[in-house]
C-alpha cells in the first residue's frame, strides 16, 4: 500500500533517517504517517512539508504529501494511486534530463555554460540539479561547485513560470551555497557579498524563514573568521532566534558550535569547550556525519591549548575515525595534521616530523599549498625545541617565501614568512616567533586585513592549529 508521503519520499530517494532528522518527528510517528495509519496534526504536517522542501529543494505543498480530507484518508492502495503516477513519471523525466544536463556540462568549460542554457528551456529542475551537484562537489572540487552555484543563481532568477516564493527560495539558496563554496576556497570576504544577495531574497518571506536562519549562521561564521567577533555574535544570536522559532534544535547546536569558536578566538577556552560539549548531544541525536566530528576535532584542539594532551588525542582520534568513515579527505588530512603536531611537539620528534612532511606532500597534491606551508612551519617549530636543530629549521624558513608566493598567499602573509627568513639568516629564529607568524598567517588567510607587525622577542603565542579550530565550526 502507498501514501502520498511514501510515494514522494521513495521517488525522490529521500532516506527515512534524513526525514526524521530534518522534521524532528519520531520514527514511530513517521512510520504511521507513511502507512496512512495516523492523521497528523497541523504542526506535524508543517514539519514534514518543511523537511521535504529542504531535502528535495522542490516547492512541496501539504496536499502533495498528505491526505487532507476524510475521503482521502487511509492507505492509497495501488488501484487508488493512479492519480499520482503522472506526477511521478514527470519527475522521473526531469531527473533523467538533469542527468543528461550535468553530463553535457562536464564536457564544457564553465564560461560556456550560460550560452548553453540560452539555447534551451530553463526549468526549476535544472536549477535543482545544479545545486545538488554543487553540494556534492563542494569539498572535493570547490572551484567547480562555485561555477555551478553561480550559474544556478542566474538561471533561477529568470524562472517566471513558478511561484514567486519558490523562485526567491531557489535564487537565495544558490547565493547561499555560492557563499559556502567561496568560504571553502578561502575567499571569505567575497562570501559576504553572496550572503547579501541571499538575505535580500529571504528576508520578509515566511516561505524562506529557515533559509534566512542558515544565511545568518553563515554570515556569523564568516564574520568570526575575519575577526569581527561582535558582529558574529549579533548574527549568530539572530540565527538562534529563528531556529528556536521553527523548533530546529539541530541547527541551534550548529550555531552553538560557531559561538564556541568566537569564545575560542577570545582565548576563553573553558567557555568554548563547554559550548562544544553542549552541542554534542543534539548533533549525535541528529546523526550529523560532518558537524559532529568537527566538534570533536575542535574539542581536541581546545584541549591542546590547555595542555590536556591525552584528552586532546582521544577527541582527535575519534574525529579522525569518523572522517575516514565518511571519506572527508580534507578533514582527514587536517585531523592527521593536529595529531602529527602533537607527536612532533610532545611525544616522538622523529616520527612526528616524518608525519608532518608526509602531510605537507598530501596537502600539496590537493592544491592546498598554504596548508602545506603551515605544516612546514609546525615542523620548523618542532626543530627549535630541545634538542634544537636550528640549521634544519632555518632551511625550512628559507624555502617559505617562494612556497607562499606560489600558493597565492596574501601580501601580508608573505611579509610574515619573509620575516622568518630574515630571522633565520640573523640566527634569531625561535619557536615563539614561528608560532606568532602562524597565528598571523592563519588570520590573514581568513580575510583579516591587519598589517604584519614583527613579533616581540618574548611571550608564547597559541598554535595556528588551535587558532584554526574555530573555522571548522
């Protein structure tokens, strides 16, 4: 037997677990709805419709998935499901056309895509296909994802045959995803412009309430990364209010992750650790495959700051196993980096350095040259601890200006590594000034525009690895 909800879910390939997590309806209640054994309340209908909109990006209406009258109630047996067959067939045709579309785009340069679309009819199905493909590629190939989201935004703007609210949701979603791709590429300030466009579509539209909360969460994250901590707190507070209003505890937990990052940036490590720990139960209940291990990673880096090395390794190893299971390649490397740094600085210098050199090559192979350079700074720092090997550290620092220039690092970041080269030549290289430079470069690459100031000779600075932990939030 079939219900509209079950037909829609199965035809779109939506997993039951994902629908439970997004709708916040218990498995038992959802099962009864899927079987047609439960006449849902208005709040349950609203939760299911909202969840399906998020998961399918379609303009789902209550009557599309719920039998709303007494005559319709109960299971839809196959002989009564004929009225749904045409809709499903149309959706399957759109899906096949979207697959052909993506295959055609792969054979062209992104500069040719808009011309390609000018010669064919635009549809919301094509926009959805671009958005889903971009989300699939955002970690593996963020440049390609950026191009897909850019075209999706322009195509969605021209969709005049669909409802205005749905069009605004699609356009705004494309700009929001474009901001996420720019953040992944390190173009943090450019992401703010994309978020402006997304918020302009979402604000004042009840249809887009949850999307506006997501945009404010993204803006709060960007503002934290560029050092505007007060602005970050303001937008994160607004995002919490929206997610509380729509009863979305999972996304509230994600906001708490970033709020913990703000505390971390203020060196309030106890406060940051407490907030990250508070977010874990909601993320675990929501079976978050990425945000949860990122929280474990952040907890590990936070413990490093407080010299809780054994606890830090426990969190980091837990995060590493989760990232390996979900095949998050870049996150695997960054977690291995944190563990290798601990090994090099606190445990076994020789094997730790070997791990750092191996990771530098892995980052370079992925085109993450700045990260590779930061790994080498960690190696140089380890070489300046007892027993000191200043010659080997100086050799690393002498190679850094060319490496960071090739990586396209900011001008101020290049000034910072040039300072280290000068310090090495003058035999003034210390672990402390390397740590200071790492913190500065990390902030400069996040979009902060402060000029480089030569560090003082005394005073220990916190590690770049831990400073960067908030970016995972």
